C-alpha cells in the first residue's frame, strides 16, 4: 500500500491558522493501514490542532469526516453537502487523494496533513518497508520475487555490487542487499542457473521516464 | 494560580490497578479526591485518542495504571499501553503541553498503598506544574 507519515504539527498549525472552520478528511484505505490518516488519526489531529490553537488564544472549528477513498471522484462527491461549511480542507490522504479533493473543489484551499512516502508492505506490526517503485515493467518473475529496483540502492539489474557485505547494503546495516536476497531465493528455488542470464539495462520509459503516466481501459472508459 | 485543584484522570485496569484502588478504599488509605478513576478491562485497551481527548476536555493530568511488568492479565496489554503513552507524550510536546502530565504506572492488585501513594504523588506533581493551558483557555 501507499505509506505516509503525519507532518509535524507545527507545519499543520501554520496551514490552518488563518481559518475559522475547516474540514479534516481521513481516508479509510492505505493511510488507515499505516496509522497515518484514518478515522482515529483524524480524531487525534483534530484534538491536537484545537488544543494548540486554543493555547495561543485562537479558536477553530474542525469538522471531521473520513471517506472510503479519496482517489475516486465518486467518493469525493460525498463531500458536496458539507463543503460549503468549510473555509478550507485538510486531507490526511496520500498525495493522490489531496489532489483529487483540490481538483473537485477549486474554490477551497486544500492542505496535505501527511507526507506520502512509498509503496510498501508490512514487515511486522508497525513496520512498513518499501517494496515497489512502479517501474511499469515488473521483473519479479525473474528475480525470485525480490525487486532490485525498489530494494537495491543502486537499482542494479545484475547485482550485487562490491558494497554488499554480510547480506547488507553498504548504505546501512539496516538495509538488506537486494541481490543477496535474490540469490538466496534463486538458490531455494533451485534456479541458480538463472543468475547467469544477463538482465538488459532498464527501459525507464515505463517507469516515469517519459513524464506522468496514465492507464486507459477502453472497455471501461466511457 | 491560587487554590488550583488539579483534575486528574486515572485509567485503571480491572485486574490490578482498579483492584488496588479498591483495596486502598477498604483499608481506608487516604488519597486525593482529584483523581478520577476510569475502569478499563486492561491498560492495553486505552487508546491514544482517549488520552488526548482527556486533555482536550481540560484534564490537568492523566495516568494509566496497569499490572506489573510481565504480569499483565492479558499478557502484553501493559507493554502496549506503555508504548502508546510514550507516543502520546511526544504528541503532547508538539501540541505545547508538558509531557509530564501523562504517565504510565504499574502495580499489583494487592498494592493498595502504592495506589494511594501514586495518586498523591501525581496530584502534587500536577499541582506544581499548574493548570493545563487548555483548561485555562476553556474557562475563558
């Protein structure tokens, strides 16, 4: 899922200070899973903002609402009855959601409450790690299910490099060497011969190298 | 502030802390009436949102009382409570409240004396810190 972390409260206070009534929006998907922008985090942030502003003598009315997703216009449309009551909107969704809100309600200032980080998976409760960078041409079938683009610091197609030490990447002992992981996987699968096949240089045109990407499904798009 | 009486919320776990509070009562051990006890099944049931809301409503101090380390009736509830409290302490500093207003304490069901002692200590600590700026702001 897409992971995110709440921005420092100080920054958020600066965003909302000029307003008297704001709408604080959570998202029930990715940011809920990584405990950054779900219904509970909306409650926590509303409370924190109110207290911080009360302390400095100002008052703010914060309406709290959590949408199922903010990246689909059908869900954003649900805000229509409550948008007039707000001078500004703060969204706890990932960047996709924030932009969708801003696009639909062009006359309302929209602020992000979280910093969107990466596409990742849970390693264990409370720990999320980067797994995918959306390169547009997945080669996980070749590399034993480990991604050298997301998990190798150099994004090598034919690693490891000389910096791989004790199974760790040279950038930090907390980071696994992706190619060590790939080799271990290929060994476990009995496919070590595949390591000798050279993977050609990555064509980044599918990976964001040609600008913003779009998918159009002709069977679905009216 | 003269004659300020702290309002302190104590989330007490049913198995240890609440029972200890009960024992303090049956042994007639005095403790300040400033402490308002909220019984929870386990200290691990207390969520960050409960703690933050207590301060939002004007509590001057909050503490969560759970079983002794290693002895949680639900195995690890008190460990989770401690992690949450440490997290909320940092949040309180971001908001502008002193993180000492929130504490985690541990006791066993038989420690009526400890309950009374901690209740007294917390009340005095909060009295020295003064009223919560939120409580002051709400009053205005």
